[in-house]
C-alpha cells in the first residue's frame, strides 16, 4: 500500500507542475499579445488578452486548491513540502503577471485611438527580455535548475535599465510638447508594467532556488546568492 501511495503522491505533484506550466504559457502569450496589440495597433488583440484573463484566474484557484489539499492530506516534508509551497507562490506571481498584461492591453486600447507618438523600438525589446525571463524562470522550475534561475535574477538589471531609458526618452517628448503628455504617459505605464512583470519573474526564480537549495535568497545581494553554494 505504501509504494502505491507514494506513486499517487508523485502523480499529484506532476499534475501540479503541469498546471503551473499551462498557467505560465497563458501569461507568456498574454504579454506577447498585449505588446503586439500596441505595436500592430490592434484593438482586437488587446481585447483578447482582457477576455482571457479569467482563464489565468481559474488556473490560480485550481492550483491553490490542489496545493492546500496536498498539504492537508499528504502532510509532506522536506523537498516535497518546498515543492508545494513553491507552487503556491509561483501561481500568485503568474496571476499578477496576467493582471499586468491586462493593464498593458487597456493602455494599448487607449493609445491605438491616437496617432503613434514615435516608432516603438525599446518597448518591444523590453517585452522580449521580460518574456524570456518568465520563460526561463519556468524552465528553471521544471528542470530544478538554480543556475538558470540565477540568470533570471541577474537579467532584471537589464530590464530596469531599459525602463529608465524609455522613461528618459518619453520625458523629453513631454517637455518638448504638452500635447505629447497623454501618449507618453501611456507608454511609460506600459514600460512600468513590463518592469513589474520582470520583478515577478525574479520572484519565481528565487522560489526555484529555494526549492532546490532550501535557501531563501530574497532581499540578498544577487552575485552572492547561489553560485558556488550547495
């Protein structure tokens, strides 16, 4: 009976991981579509992101319910306990990423009603970097890869620099002509949402390191977090 119980528990943990990955795929697509709606000036694409948000929310509820059930019925210890706790926290970060993609889509809907302020170069670059961070953080979770998770944490600085660069450029547009203020602010908000998504990807990566190493590295200096430790 005991081996059967163990196999059942392992299957439950695999299902939990699969749900998290499905949720991750949804939010990755939401980021791409939200920025694509702005670049392609496509209101339909923006509305699609907003309309799919309930699917992201449903996944979070299902993951939470499964984690609570596993904690209550299985009373896991050590690595299995960390795996379930990690699942709970990752689903929360993914749900917030989904909300930020909705926020970007709402700003895109407003912006596409007006002529473009400028060619969009850095925002799509920033979005690509952020999507890569989300994807890599989830790959690190699946592969139990703390080095890949560490790379995500360090990539956050690149996104921060892009955000600052975009802000400075758009501030110049606002200073040159007050008529630019509304559109520039909309773009600044989208960059800010992307920067916050990067923060959530970093949170996920920090949880992966906690899962594998049993170390809580939040609020610590990045270069000393993991490399060379065991």
